[in-house]
């Protein structure tokens, strides 16, 4: 089988690996589409992120969907079914799994991660084995690229869970990359009264407008938030999707008393106006990965409640994997780029 293997920054190769044989109790899936995530780009461009560094070759990828090749008889799946494959393989026995907090599993095995050594190999390959609970069925006619968007949408739906009900609420989204854009779509679907989006790139802001943002504002413009900071702020909920200090602090000033900031964007350490957060009794809530939300994301895509089409930026055959990664890293031209394993 073919696999997309990173050896060093920008040293991306499509290699031939031995396909895994069917294993008792496991689902064998032929991958059709794989979405290039921000973490894949960090590995490709820099060899890692933060303190996490690649020290050995690693198959990339964790946003995948494909067709069932073989399956245990009691899985509820059949050969040929289209499935989105959750990359989260929790242990099920640690204290957090037992408490229903599987995203915090102490023994998590997440596709395409250099955190442990040996690294956990990713899902950008022709065939993978997955547990039945990782495989979520979608309508067979759905494009693989749409099915593969279940993973980033699950990240977003978990963040919405952390925020609480959005119906009738005013929402601010800082950053309109793939995650911020999906937050916009999901917040609208959840009944938010208003969704305002900020970004530093004109093309991202224009995309946000076409996707239904009530307003899309240039975060580089001095005083962009002046009208929102009057009194004691006006937004009920903020989703911070950049990990950038200026976005965090500019948005914090826009939150009303007892507003909620949900932090999705990973980044370095940042300072913030602690006194403001205390005085307004702001809730700062982290949101990390997902678990049960993966099934919710699949259901939202399958039903059409959330249409991921606006974030799709193109699909490339494996022979052009490097071109696909380069395009995915260019925010002026793309949002979500996929690899096509069917060619």
C-alpha cells in the first residue's frame, strides 16, 4: 500500500508499505480521502510544534474517511460502507475514560502523533485497521472529502458543548481558518443571534461573509473592537481560534460580564488582563479534541444540518502530496485541502 511519510521538515515521501492484514475484532478500511490539518502542516513545515518534535519518520494524517473492506460480524457495518474514522483511540480503562472524559485519556493513541516514541503512525495510507467504535457510517453517496471533515467538525462541536447553549446569543469568533470557519457554520446552525468573525487576511474575511457571518472584521485595523468594548462589552460567547495574544486580548475586552471565552487555538504563553477577567467574571474554558462529538459531527454532515462544502479547497492525488501540503499552508489560496487516495 501507499503511505504519506514525513522524514524531516518538507521531506515528504509517498512510500510503499505492507498493508495490514484483517485482524479479529477490527475493521479494515480502504481510505478514500484525508484532510490536511494544521498539526500536519506544523510537522511538514517545522518538524513539530512546541516541545513536540519528530525524531523518526512518521506517516501523517488523522482526518480520514473510506470504505469498509472487512468488519467483525457484530460491528453494525458492512463491506462497502462509507465511514469517517475517528483518530482517537482511548484506552477505556484509565480514570478519565471511566469518568466519560475520553479526550483526556492517559494512554491516548491518536493517529499521526510524535508525542510518544516510537511515534504513533498516521492514517494517510491506503488501508488502516480501526476499532468498530472508531468507524461512523455515512450515506454511501456522500463524497469522501465531506466525510473526512467529521474530525475538524467534531473539534468544533465539542467547543460548542463547552460554551453552552448559543441560541439567541451574540458570538465572536477570532480567526477564520478551517476551525474558525466551522465554528461560524456551527454557531449559525445552533441559533446564534449574531456571529462576528475577525481575521488578519482579506481572503479569509471574504470567505466568512459568504459563509454567513453577520460581520467580518480586519483584526489588524486599529480599533476594530471599539464599538464592542463600550460599556462592559457586548458578546455573550467568544471562540478564540488563533492562539495569538492580540486576538485573545482584543476579544476578551468585548465580552460582557459573565461572558464565556472558549479557547481552541493552541499557541505559546500569553499575558492577559487578569483584572478585567475577574471584574467581569469571565469564564475562560479550554476545549481539547473531542470524543462523543465525533458521532454528532458525522450526524450533522450526513443530515446536511452543517454543510462543510464552503471550507473545501481542492483535492490532490498522492502523487502530488507535496503540492497539496504547500497549498494547504498558503492561507491566501486555501482553507481545507484533501488527499485523494482513490487515484
